[in-house]
């Protein structure tokens, strides 16, 4: 259904923009708009999300539980162009500001298969990776336990055991297909972020009882915020 208020609104924004509209992103943003409207969120919030993309604002809002977009399977990206690189830059800025070590595009409300990661320590130089359409092609034998947090589930930490090393195939910032062998925290972060692209969250590693408790807490918080 594309004829509703939301898509009319998106068209208006596109026309007002000085940047030439890109058909892929027009479709992406319209999708985001419709999904959010169906989820009952206010249009004022949706509008800011779309606006931030066109005005080149660097730090963008991160969606949090229980936003249903977090459960959506992100769609593959067809080409790497300047619009996508701008989104990568926004994602990196947003991740560094949070601060975090990884972010998936869907966490900014764009359900496309893109993630950014930088696991460098504070005193080290930044080592950002932008992974488009990432696929894990091999997993190592060893396991690694890590207490993971998630920018979309503030203040919740979950101990998760995942393969300690892996090989990931992806398209880079320049559109070149590459392979990366990762281990340690980088391997953990890549698996966490690829989970986001498939609608999977760290709370899915909890028992259903604990998971329900976390979800209930966030639903209650969201209701309290809306009531303000
Ligand atoms: Zn996360």
C-alpha cells in the first residue's frame, strides 16, 4: 500500500530536497515510513528520520526495543554509491558518539544489509570497517565468551558464546568484494551485527522467561515516554 499519507509525505520531502532523488533510497525511505506508521509510531518521529537523511545530519537517532523494525530481515544492497557512503558516514558518526563498537543500518531505521564496526581501543587509531551484504563463509573451531551490550537495548548485557574466529565476505566502501579473517572481539562484533541484519537480538540468547522480562520493561518504558 503506497497511497497513504506516509508516502505522500515522503514524496514531498523528496521534492523539497536539493539532492537528486535516488530510486533505491526513495523506496527504502518510503518503506521505513510505512513500517513505522503501521507500528503506530507518531509521524513526527518518522519525519525526522527521513529528514536527517536528506539534510546530511551526521548523528542519527538509534531505534530501541520494542521497535518492530529491529525484528525485520534487512534487504540486500544493489550498489554502493555516494548515498550509501553518506549513510555509512552517518552510521560511523552515530556509533562513535554513542559510543559503540558496531552498528547495523536497521538500527538507524534503514533495513538494508549494511554494518559498520570499529573495535579499536580508545588510545588506538580508528579502524573503521564498512561491510555491505556481509556473509560469513567460514567459522573457526574455538569458542569465545563475551558479555555483549547493544545500542538498541540500553543497559542490558548478555553473556554470549560464539565462534572465536571467522571469515566474512562483503563489499567494501568502494564497491569491491572482499574477504576478511577476524578473531577475538572483531569476530564477536561481526556476528552480533550480522544477527541484526536477520532480525536477531542478544536477548534471543536468553531464556524465554528472561527475554520476556526485558521486552516487558522496554514496552513499559516506551509507554511512559509516549505518555509524557
Ligand atoms: Zn546490537
